[in-house]
C-alpha cells in the first residue's frame, strides 16, 4: 500500500512540475507530457486494480 501512495505522490509532483514548466515557458510540449504521464498512470492503475481483483478471486 505504501508503494501506491509513493507512486501517487510522484505522479502529483511530476504533473505539478510539468504544469509549472508550461506556465513559465509557454511551450505546449509540456501539456503533451502531462497527458502522457496521466495516461500512463491510468493504465498502471487499471492493471494494478485487475491484479488486485484476480488476487482476491484466486485466494478466496
């Protein structure tokens, strides 16, 4: 559980840093990076949730 919390904090730091980089530079590539980071986080979250469900079903 601690790993998920640490990954969530890392995600928030990355999104905040990219958002600040976009605000200071005005370069839209940072918005694309934010989109990629969020999509990756969503995919990892779905995979983790599926593993959790499979684990609960198998160990029942």
